[in-house]
């Protein structure tokens, strides 16, 4: 931190790569195809370019590999939450209890997208990329280019930027949004309050992702020693 200024409210983001993605992701694609067909039947839906499953995926997937994947997600959440709260936790050790409050999969193709939204009442949200076209093919889309199927994050100043005048001294506000490149096996973690959007996607392969919201509590209580909110 320089003497000239201090930063308030920086945004913590976590990126993790699942080591077993290459072997586990195809199993997930197959399991989700089956789950999708069942849910479409139950809902009386016909197959379209966008599908979101029910949010009870955590208990629904029966693959033996699933528990290992969930462990990867939980470990990633703990590591990122620790990093984000390093100053606040100030070396205190907590027995952390991670709650996945909802987890679901989403499939998109033919330009389908998921508009800007946030996830209230949780502390962390995440997107895991199960399947998408390889990068060169994906970004070659004639309209969407590099944004094809990306997750776009909108920073805190975004809402205030309507018609903003950009000069050299508020250049730090740029860019107001950031696209996170979607690569299979990648787990993106971000604060649940952060507006985000699944950009339109069109490709050879369907874009398949897992989304979730999580809470993290300390078993001994969430009180921080010597911490005052005022
Ligand atoms: Fe979301």
C-alpha cells in the first residue's frame, strides 16, 4: 500500500484448477445428460438451448468420483475465503464448516446466456467449467469472439458508471467489467454480492457448468477476536 492513497473494497476472486478434470468431466457430462432428460420429462419441458437443473445437485450425483470433486470445491472455498479474510482473521485458527446451500448444472448453446444477477445471503459463489469448446475454436465465433461463453464479472463501481466521463485521473475504474476465460476444470470463486453474467455461447460442444452458493461458518462461532464493526 503506497503512502499516496489507500484502497477500500478491493474484490477478492479465486481461481483453482481441478487436477482430475480430464477424467472426471466426461463422466459429469454423461450424468448431467441423464439428469437433464429426467428433469425435462418431469417438468414437461422440451429440449432447448438453455437448461438449468434443480439446485440439489450435491445429493443427486451418485458417481464414486463425485465426493472427490466436492472436496476440491470445498478446499478451494476454504483457501479463497482464508486469503480474502487474511487481515480480518489475523492468524486466528478456525474450524471451518462449509455449507453448499445450492448447487446446480447449466447447459447453454445457440447463443443462450444467463443475464446479470447476484446471489444474496451467501458469502461465496462459484462456477466450475465442465465442458466448452477448445479456446481457439470458441473465440473464433464471428460475433461473440473472446467473450463467447465467458463469465463476466461486474466490479463495484459499475453501477455508478452510467454515462460516466472517463478522464486520466479516474482511469483506475477501468475496466468496469472483466471476462474470466472459461477453461474446462477451472473453478472460479467470487463474492456472492458480485454481479455476474454467463455470456452468450455458441459452439460445437454445449457449454456445461456447475454453479453453487456457499456459506462458511466457524464451528466455535463467527465472532472475531478483537474485531469491531464500527
Ligand atoms: Fe450466478
